[in-house]
């Protein structure tokens, strides 16, 4: 199957100007100023008509099985639905468990990731959950990362959070060392993905590990670091020291006013390397909604479309398009060790891409060479979604 996209304003994510792009099977095989399709070819030609073509989004923090459950079984959030992922422009997800590793297990998460792959996007997972002892598939983080194709690291391990298992420094060190060595053996990122809570210590335990052990700072990726200015200040110091940080989509917030836009402004002022920052949705995790007095009103579910909404908001706030794209494509792909095929438009990359209209609305989504969204509508549904045909 061949697909030719013509007249695209190409962002790799860095701007590349007017280009044509040819897809064969699941791979980008040519990018050039002009690619002519011989009439004899059986080829799907898409005229981008001056629209923008960019890499599909890589969301490195998605509760594929749902999350929550901290308020009793009624507060368990639902599994993600395939076409919601593609409709949001996301072509690669990395799944995690959360607080509840009693009723949700890494084996189930792996199965869900395999389902999403079978349905047509790309999926990876972290082994483990919030808690120690870490929930694993083989009995060891090291073996999970080394031997199971879809496992790229461990997480999200909760740190400085009342819902954590109050991990000791030794426990965190051991988990990081296991992920690192497993990653070396299996040629994976071996990432240690840390859920940062609002607790007293903030990133202190991670700073201590980096200072007192030989585990490199780049092994860790703390997320939700924009949940408070106090934590974010630590995160900026962490990034300036050579660490990577992940921000969670949050809309507007008490601490940051314009939300992520203000957080990013602060990161730029602090001289943080943009390449060290990624943005993720926390999709299908539970999202407590508080009233102005701080009392819990209800629990909502984070939606994966929030990543695209935040992308639009940041561009509207004046951040350059290529820079905002990097936060949701190239940078997260690098973090999870997939940048040789994901997060960028180059020959040899997987054909995961978006066609955006001049107003940046999603027109077309292609995942692994297959059109998933056309004219803004998901044309491929998950196996048990309405209107789908199960073959
Ligand atoms: Zn989390």
C-alpha cells in the first residue's frame, strides 16, 4: 500500500517547508520537494493543500486500563477507547498503572497495549505501579524490561505522595538500577517514570540518588512536576542539572495562571533546555474536581484529547509551532527510547503523522501507514466500538 501526501507544509517537528511525503506500508520512504506518482501505481494521494503535516503525538503517560479507585471501587476510571486516541492525534501511547495495583496488573496492561497495537497504533508500557513491592510480570523489573518487547521502563512509581508506599531511598535505587540494567540488556530506555505528588520532600529523594549513587540523572523522568510552583522550582533545578521533566496537561491552574504556558515561560527564563521537557495527558486517570473552598466536588476522568487541546492553547499563547510540537512528539519519543522510528518525520521513520488544516484542526491521522482519521472523523474504530466490524 502506497500513500503520497502532496503540498504539505512539513514540520519534522522543525519546519522543513513545502514537501511531498511518500509512505510504503508502515514506513516513510521518501520526503522531497516534489514526488510524482506514476499513473500505473495503485496509490492513495492526499492533497494537503497547504495544510501542515507533522509527526503523530507520542503520549508517554496514559492509564490505558483506567486508574483512580482511591475513593472506593465506584471511583475506578474506565479503560481507554481506541478511536479517542487517534481522534486526538496520538499515534503512540505508553501505558501505566496507578495507585491500584491490587485489581489492575501489569499483565493486563500488557494485554491492553497488545490490543491497541493490533488495532493499529503503537503502544508500550511501564512495568510496576505506584507501589513497592513493584508489580511485575516475570517477578523482576530487570527481566520485564530486558525480555518483554513492549516494556520500556518502570513506573509510574509514586514519590512524595500520600498514596505512595513511602518508598525508601534503597527501594528507589534498586528499582532504578534494575530498570537501567534491564534496558541495557534489552536495548530499551529503561526509564524510571516517577509520579510526583504534593508531599513534603518533592524531588529530594531523586536528587539524593543522583548525588549518592552512580545512576545517571537521565534514567529518571519525573512527571506532574507542574502541579505546584514549589515542585516546579525543584524540577527546573533538576532539568538544569541535566535531568528530564514531564509536565501534565492541566489547563489553567491556581499556581500557574495560564497553566502550562506559564510553566514553560518559567522554564525558558530559568535557561532549561527545551529538549528536556515533554508533555503528557495522564489520560484516563482520575481527576478530582474541587470547589473554591478546596472541597472535593466530584471525580472526573482525564481525556487524551487534552493533549491536543493543550498543544493548541500553547500555540495560541505564542509559542512557536515547531517548539510546541517537539513537546508532544520528538521529546517524548526520545525519553522512551523510540526516537529512531517515532516522533519525527524522516525517511525510515514509522508513518505516524497528522495533517492539520491551516487553523491547526486535525484533518487526517495516519498511524503505521493506515488512515485512522479522515476529515476530522475516526474512520477506524476499536474492536468493540460502535459501528465497528470485527473480522
Ligand atoms: Zn501520576
